[in-house]
DNA sequence: TTATTATTGACTGAATGTGATTGATTATGA
DNA sequence: TCATAATCAATCACATTCAGTCAATAATAA
C-alpha cells in the first residue's frame, strides 16, 4: 500500500506523461476508492500541479496550447492509439500477454501500465524499456538479436525461448494482410519469430491500420485462420468482412471521429 | 543495542535505498518503540534527509535543487564516466563483448558507439535500447525477466541463453567488493546471472566506483580470482592492491582531476 | 556514591487517511 | 427539450497514526 504522498507523486507523474487521466483509471491503478482519488486530485490542483476536469484531470501544460492542433497533426498516430486502446480492452487483470515489436503495438504499452497485475512478454527493447518503471507489471523478454530496422529482438534465440512460454493473448502487428496470401512481413527471420508467437498463444489478436490491407510483403507468417481477432481503423472491403466472418475471425473497426 | 545516531543513519540509508519505510517496519527492524522511530523520523526530516508521511517516510525526491546534492551527483556521474572511458580502451574492433546491466556500465554504451564492428551482449533493456540507432553494432539480448529495480534481465531464461554464448570480454558491475567475501550483489537471481556471465567470458573486467569497496551485500557471485581486471576511481587500500597483485588481478585506478 | 542529563517506552486525546453514503451537479444523447 | 447516467462535493464513521506528556531507565559527570 502506498502512502498518500507517494500516490500523489505517481498521479502527478502519470498525468505529466499522459497529459490526462480519469478518476476511474486512477482508482483501478492504485486500488483505492474514488473519494481518495478525488481528494488527491483536488490537492494536486491546489498545488497547481494539474488541472481538474469532470471525470478526471489533465496536465497543466496542455491547457496552454490548442490540443486539436497537435492531435490533428498526427492523425496517423491517433489511429494507432485508437487501435491500441481497443486492443487493451481485451486485456484482463492477471492476464499473461505477448506484445509484438513495432510501432502499431507501441501505444498499447501505455494502455497497460495501470493494470495492477499483468505478465507481459515482448521482443521489443523499446517496449520493455518503457515498462521499466511499472513494477507491478512482470516483464519477460525472450531475448535475441536486435534488428535495428524495427528494434525487435529476433532470431533463433528468440524463437527458442518463446517456444518455452505460453500466453493467453498475443497482440501482433503485421506489414501486410491479404485474403489469399495471409499475413506477411518483409523479413524472413522476423516472420519466423511472429510465427512462433502465434503458435504459443491461446488467442491471437492482430493489430493493423488500414494501410496494411491488400498488401503482400516477402515473408508469410500466418493465415487468416490463425487470427482470432483483427483490429483496424477504417471501414474495410466487404470481401474482408465476409471472409473474416466465414472463418470465424472477429473484426473490430475503430473509427476515428471527425470533428 | 544501537546508539540513536547509528540508528538514524541506518534509517536514512534504508530509506535512501528503498525509497520508503513504515514506522511499524522500522520498529521491528530496530526493536524499539514507535515513539522512538517517530522521533528519529522527525529529526531526519528536520535535516531534510527524508520526507515524513502518515505511517512512515519516503525518500526526498530527486527534484531537489540543493546545490550540494546535484554537485555530488555530477561528480558521481563523472567518476562513472571515467571508469567507462577506461574500460572502453580495452575494447578492440571486431570484439564480442558482454556488458552487464547497471548504472556503472551505462556510460560504456556511449563509448562503444563509434566502433564500426562490434557484437554486444547485454542483459539491460536500457543499454540495448540506447544501441538501437547504431546499426553497425550487433546487439544480442539474452532475454529473461525484467527486474524493475535495476532494469536488468535476469533469471533462468537469461542464464540458459547466456550459457549458449561466449564472449571475449565481459564488463561487469558489482554492489560490493571485499577481500574475504569477494563480489556480492543484493539479489540472489541477479547474482546467478552475473555468475553465468563470468563463466562465459574469456576475460572478466569488473567496474566499481570507490563506494563499493569493503562492502558486502547478500549474494556472492564471484571471487577475486575470477577477475582479470578491476577498474575503479579512487586510491584503494594497500591491502587490496597487494591482494590483487598477488592473485594476478590487474588494477586500474582512474583518478578524477580536481580543478 | 549522588546528581544531572539524555534516551526511551507507555499512554492519551487529537489529527489524519480512507471508504461508504447521499443528494446535488454535470455531461450526454434521444 | 428532457431523461438518464456519470460524476461530484459534503459528510460520517472507522481505523490508523500522530504529537505531547510523563515516568522509567541508561549514560555521564560531579
């Protein structure tokens, strides 16, 4: 159990980093009542360390500049964020999950930090480094050779270690998804690692923004049948929808709301 | 029975290390009453050595602008930098080296970036993440469980993978070096990993600033005999010098020039 | 020895931190 | 617009922790 000072420090740090947080989120993260979080937030607001909103709080600095400007500037990033948020909703307290390396799965890391009990396997040095300050998350790295292009750990060491592990859910990125050629990625060794990931998970959740559709790259690492759930960000072809439905792949389309 | 000054020193040291402590825990640890601990804590707070909370105390945040503190930190960092620079001088183009996790070996990462051909094995997610933009450096991560306290990957996965590898030189940090108790570290699992590192390297180079001397922590991972070269930053006891010489351990002392 | 001082532990009423409750307020969407 | 759900501030009750007081003990000096 944390002291209130510690909790407030962490809340402040969290909001500085993520720019915002909801009361509910913080309740779950620190396992205290709403009353406590509200008290903390109002005290932090008194100290001008954050700004209170209905339902949560936001960082002080984000009050200063127009949020819409920067948010719109990085629409691509927002799409990946949306996909990640949806993906995170399938994670439950106590789960053992696998998170593939790559930019699509990266926002997922921020979404899982407030879980109070989670085991995360990841072959990304960036992902694991971001989790180094979340001691409640058990992080396991399968090791391997660092591919500088993708910052992923790949190769025989990775595959061999992964084959000793089993996870509840695997969140996997892909460079291409195509009805006839399945899931593909440009690198042979990386494909092998992704294949191992798929085989070691009870549930396979693939994350892919719309740019990956009907794209085929060099090395195949999986079929449509291997996927249990597919999360993307834009209305996709009817052909994909019906094929996914027919093969029992659940399809999540997270639409970016225009304003 | 301890004198109050001794007890306060120990309380301060404990909180510096663990960042927090409860009154209850300190009572049990020192076998004194709550009143005594509370008195100690308020005196330590008066001296700005910790921050009091309800139920205990926490370490002073690093957001401390007291000049002496930052100066000390700078100096400490400089010493580690010097040790790292000296350590890097033993690396040759084309080498396969192992770099242990920890703050002492961290500056070494910056020193090796200019090599045009190097294979680096490291069990630190921070170290490997820093090398992600140096494509000419082949980085191999042995994987394992992330210890949040030290950002090191440790455990059976790490040990098993390491035992499949062999390196020319291993740069290893330590928490304590003592003539009779050898090399020690507070964590048993970390000790096991360090032991494996030593066994898989042709040459073992230990990096330790002066604060580690004559210090013994919980778990032993090596003897003086295991070391080939020892790099430190301050004139050490004659006892160490002669013992090292006798056992064939090369000793490098990198002195910080005062200005 | 005795006197003096510092340290400690026990005690007590006060203060603090927390969760639960409730009726009021605010946001959201039909 | 209104209805509904979410969120809020205010309040209470309970447990924990606190500061302050005082007597007992230990260390030190006369």
